[in-house]
C-alpha cells in the first residue's frame, strides 16, 4: 500500500491548513464561548471547493478521492470539531449517500447544489429513544397518494437549524423491523417541518446541533431514497462514510493537542528546565505522537479500500474507534501537561478535551465498535459486498 501523498493532496493540506489558521483560529474561542455557529465558514469552504471534495465533477464536486476527504477533515478538526462535523455530515453522511443511492433526478436536484455548497445537507437517524438500537425508531412515513406523510422526531442532529435538505429515516412498515425502515429526502421548507437547537452541550459549542420535528410532513414519492425497506442498508452505508470522516477528524484533534502541548513544553519551566525535559511529560507527548501515527495508518487504509470500491465496514469501524479513543486520551494528557492553565480557557486544550468526548459516542459508541471488532474476529459477523460501494473510477 502506497502512503505517499500526491502533489494535489499536499497542496490540499496546505490550503486547508492556511484556511483554518486564517478563518477559524482567530475566532474559535469566542464562537465556542458564545455557542455561535458561523455559517459563513461553510460558504468560504464552498468557494474553495471543499463541500464536495470526493463528489465527481459532473455532480458539482471536486472529484478527489476518499483520502483527500480525510485530509480536509483532519485539518478542519485541528481548528475545531464543529467545522469538521459540518463537513462530515454534509459530505460524508448526506452527499456521499445521495451519490451511492440516489436516482439521476435526485442527484440533479439535490446532490449538485450540495456538492457546490449552495445548499447544505444533514442526516436524521437518531431519536430520543433510538441511538445504537436503530430498530427502536418511532418516526413513521405512510404513503397517501403521491406523498409519504412523515411524523416523528429526531435528536442530536448536526446542522439542525442550518441545513436545507435532510436524509430522514422512518418506518414504512414496522412489522418488518429493520427491513421496514425507509429513507427520504426532506426539505426544510416542507410544511410541518421544524427544528430547535440544543443548549448546554459539554463540547462542540461552536456547532449547530439539535432536534428535528415532523408533523404531517408531505414528502413527494420521488423523494424516497432507494426502495421502501432500504433505509437500514442506506443508513449503514452512510455511516461507513461518516465514521471515516470522524476518524480522520480525530487525527486533527490529536495534532492540535500535540501542537499546543509542544509549544507549552518549551515555554514553561519548572525546577530550572523546560517541562519537556521531564520524562513523564515526554511520555505523554510520545503517546500523542504514537496515537496520531497509528490513527492515520488506520484511516488511510480504510480510505484506500474505499477508493478501490471494497467493502470497508470493519476497517472503518476500527479506525473510528481507535482514533477517537486516542484523541480523547491526547486531550486529557494535553490538559495535564498544561497543569492549572489547562483547566482554563486561556489555552485551547480544555476545549479539545470537551470536544473529544462526543466523537467517542456518536456514529457508533466505543462499546458498539468494540463489539463489532470482537464479532469479526470470532466469526460471528461477516460483511457481504455492497453493490453500491463506489470504486475509484467514480472519481475520474
């Protein structure tokens, strides 16, 4: 496996890093403290072609590969988790799912403006009583003439007040359990739709997260994604892409912890020498570096499988689980290295620690991924090839 980046990918990293340093770093402390999601950042990312990184050019995207998307997510999370989350949801969960499962008409109507960043997409799966247990969904969609009438509620939805379009999952036949879930493209302007942002979050305070409500929302039949009953398969395929972007973002979180900690190690002195000279501090720095390098290997391995069109649920799960755990540990160690200052917002590491907890939970908790990996090893779980996984030629 070749881990060398192309000239295009190196330039992409340089571009996104420069953007983060200029557009996010100077403002993120205030945005985080005030719980303000600055949507103009998405407009600026769109101007750089970064809202449809791995969407083919014929559908309005930049036509890059999956590892290019990983680079973008890594660099954005170095700035703040909120903006990586926005790209993860818009591109990984929504746009890539439309590319894999949408009809040509759906791609023309919804995917092209999303890939260009003219419209923002989000993903509605989680409910108050349905997280890891997807079959516990309560939302329903009943076919009445030319429309599905959608009722229900979603929670912990990123871009809840920002997105224009939502991929929403609901039961069309609850007696079939997983096989009775269907997926729909819902527009914010449809009558009966409303949203409400969440307050009091531990982290990712600069992001827009909250609830969606559907009260007799009439969704045209042509907005059914795939066929009736395909919803669970579509959601799992979407999560393979979403988890990949979360894992890539976790690398950026580790990188941010390292940068801040290394700078502090050189600036702060105790007992007559830089604290970086103390072996236990070095141990924490070494753990961060090891976590970063191991996480990147897992992420880029999964990305290469995606580029080849190979089913990668197992590899993506492992990358998401390990990278997010490494990021959470790196943030905890970064606070420890900064001592009392790490406990204040004078330095960014307390924000890194708060932000690092959510990715350990969403898009498959640590515990879910632990079970998945054990079941693969024990032979209890096996994946069938997906007919809708996109091979590398899609990017040409």
